[in-house]
């Protein structure tokens, strides 16, 4: 009898585990959002390491294996993962997560994008015609995405719809509560020279001037002439240089020496298992990096 009870418990535990919504997120910040919205009703696997530029990953067998078992893939979208996610989904051979299915979710479809409608032309660099995809560093846009993700999770797991909605609302309320302090801390910041367009949404949300990009064109490494032009343009201004932890540090260090500015590198993503508090700490770190040097 005791053995039967143990077996019954194990069976029920297995059923409960299999009932979880199996989520595959492309980048850690989207994994954070899926975990925050889904709570105990989801299992989340993240494909991209937090220290890698998601533009330049390659589809790998481990990605395909994760997607093969997934109920839903949670992507950033706007072609950020265009170089590897479609191939990984094709290799997974899982109809549930194909584009156009309820199990395929793109965050950028639910918020207004900076630069939408840009002409697709390789001469202009690594541009995204749909708009700048890096919405995951804008807490307010992430709050909007959280509510859309709750609705999608509810389609796939209706019995947990109330929980998903409640979790998304709680995240949005936490963002709203923190935004005034973040904006107050950013008030008077001299401006930021960013390596790429990753931080554009965050700077706009904080109402901090974007002074330009170290890349002459998106995805194009800076040339000596471009760096010299930046020095000449910005020499008499104050500012700070921002780059992500996966960006080359050399150009930022050169500009910092020439301009007398602070150069700061920070992660663009939370850790693989990061939660909402880790995300808020990430935004805190970027806000604290706004200090100028003159």
C-alpha cells in the first residue's frame, strides 16, 4: 500500500509538471518577463546567453531541442533574431511555435517602435525596417508587453488567465512606481554617446539626450574618421559613453580619453534566471551610469 501511495504521488507530480506551460524565450529579458507573468504555471528556457549580442547568434541543435518541446516561443521581434531564430524553429519541427501560431509571440508587435519604416538597405548598415527592436530596456514598454503576454498565455492555458493578468498588472504597477525616481535621478544628465541603438528606448524614457552612436551605421564597426568626427563634434560638451558588455571596448575608451568623459559598460540583459527585481536592478545600474565627467 505504501509503495502504491508513493507511486501515486510521483505520478501526480509528473502530471503537474507536464501541465506547466513550456516557454522558450530568445533573450534573458524576455525570459524574465515570461517568468514574471507566468509565475508557477510556466517553465522557462532562455536561448541567448546574457553576454552575447543577440544580433549575431547562430541556430544550434540545443536551441532546436528546446523549441521542439516548447508550447510558446517569446521573442523580441522586429528582426532582432532574424539570423538564427527562424532556422532554429524550422529545425525544431514544432508546429506550435511557427510564426502565425498562438505559440509564437513577438514583443515588438505590441508597442510603438523607434525608427519604424526605415528603408531596408545594406548600405545603411544593419537596419531593421520594422523599427528599433531593443524595447527590452524600456520598462514602460515592457509593462505593455507583459499585459500582451498575459493575454497570450491565457489563450494557451485558460485556467490560469486570472493569475497571468494579475502578475502582469503587478509588474506594470511596479514599473509605474519606479519611473518617477528613475526620471528624477536622470534629470540634468548631460547626455549619452551610445555604441549601438540598444539604449535608445531607455534614454527616451528617461528624457536624456542621445548625443549619437559610436557605430557610424548600425552594426558597422567605427572607423578612425568617424571617431575623429565625434571628437570634433562633442569636444566642448559634457556627456557619458555607454556600451553593452558585448560591445568592443576600444572605441569607447579612445573617446573617453579624447573627450574627458566617463565610459561605462553594463549588461543589456538580466541573468539567465533573472526575475523582475533583477530587471529593476539592471535599470538602476544604467540610471546610475548617467553621471557626466566635467
